[in-house]
């Protein structure tokens, strides 16, 4: 039956094919005589259609390339071998310089993104300053001494807001730099962690604003019963510094999880060194805390200690997933060798 329908199709279409070939004879002759002219004419006529097709196809091609990038296995080379080749092999040294150049470009793009987010934050910096001044009773409670002080304060707050907005993109650039050397699972985990960087950073900033500052600011203002006229520079410097550093520390569990996933950190080490970690946290909290009273220092220490133990739990989860994937990969390689 298939041959019958194929033959029937050829019979039915033969008149149309014949007509088409007759009509095409002069155009084929002209094309053979002036091929460059018709090639250029075809490019001009088809340009709008090719442009539309490429625009429509662009996201699908990008998704395909990105998916291929996520699932490509890296070239495995022991670190000791790389160091030996750096001394003896010119290609390895060139590859190292290429990596340094790539890192420079990633850092440059991250800085450009930071500049853009800082410029964008200019539109709502004044409103943010009104909110940040609430723990002291409003921005009208602050007294500027220098004429340029308010400008400097405005730029400081804008820089803090720009950093907060740029955190996900900065993390994305660092992921792009590290991704070629990671396994597919590690790449995907790192990619999923990028939006969490903003959530964790804002969580630390919110903790500082809603829990720490309401107790720290009254203590500083009323200390020894002396009348205090806070300056905008000192107040906003204190607020933005605290929110930045504590927000940065809130990224600690995410960083530990990612580093454990790629094999740079072992959870047993974190669990065994918890006493040393608490001592370090105490020192860091004493440096960060703007007051000398133990209450505010405890407010800084408590979330840091909790985050450290959360990091240990996340590290064990990441380590277990890494071991499971390594076992599966080894099993597949053994099966491939057997076949």
C-alpha cells in the first residue's frame, strides 16, 4: 500500500512539477548568469523574515545552550598536576592567565552592575533614609554640622541599597566564573542558591533593623544621662555598617552548603570545631556591636551561633548528597566499563 500511495502521489504532482520547472527555466538561466546579484537580492528580500525567525528562535537557542552548559562534565585534573604543569607547560600557564582575565571581566561586570543599582537607588534613597531613621525617632532628630554631610550620608545609604540590589547579580557572576570547573549537580545547586543570597542578606538586614537597633540606639543616646544630638553621618554610618555586616554573615549557611556541595568543606570539621567557632563569633560580635553592654552583644551573637549550627546541618545534607551522587557516578562508570 505504501508503494501504491507513493506512486499515486508522483502521478498527481507530476503536472505541477513540470509547470514549475518550465517557469523556473529563465530564472535558473539568469541565476547562472548573475549569481552574485541574485544572492544579494535574496539576502535583502529574506532579511526581515530571517530577522523575525532569529528573534523568535533566540530564547530557545539560549535555553538549549544553557542546558548543555549545565549538564557538561568538566575536565578532571588533579590540583598537584596543575601546579606542576604551571612550571613546565606553556599552555597551562596561558590557561591560567586566561582564567585570571576571565575573573577580571566577571569582577568588572559585577562592578558595573553595582554602579547601575546604586544609580537606580537614588530614586528611593530619601524614602529609605526616612525608614532607617525610625529607631531614633525620625530624620528630624538628626543634626547636620557640615554643609556636605547630608550629601555624604545620601551617597552612603544609596551605596548600601545598591549593594543589596546587586547581591544576586554579583553572586551570578561568581557562579559563572566557577561553573566551568563544577560538575552538573554542583552547577545546578549553585544556580539555585543565587536568589537565596538576596533573601539571606535582606534577612540579616531586617534582623538588624527590627531587633538590634531598637535596643542599641536608646542605650547609645541615653548613656550616662548626657544629652546627645546625633549627627546624620555617625547615625547612618552605624546603621548601614551593622546592616551590611550582619546581612553578610547571614549568607554563611548558604556559603557553607555550596562549599560542601563542591567538596571544599567537610561537615565533621565544622562540628568538631564548634567551640573555636563560638569564640570567633564572640570576637566578631564584640567588634560589630556598637555598644559595650552584653545585651546588644548577645543580640548579635545569638543569630550568629544559631546560623553556625544551621550551617553544620546543611553541610551534612550537602555532604550526603555529594556522596550519593559520587556513588551513582561510580556505579555508572563501572557498568560502562563492563559493557
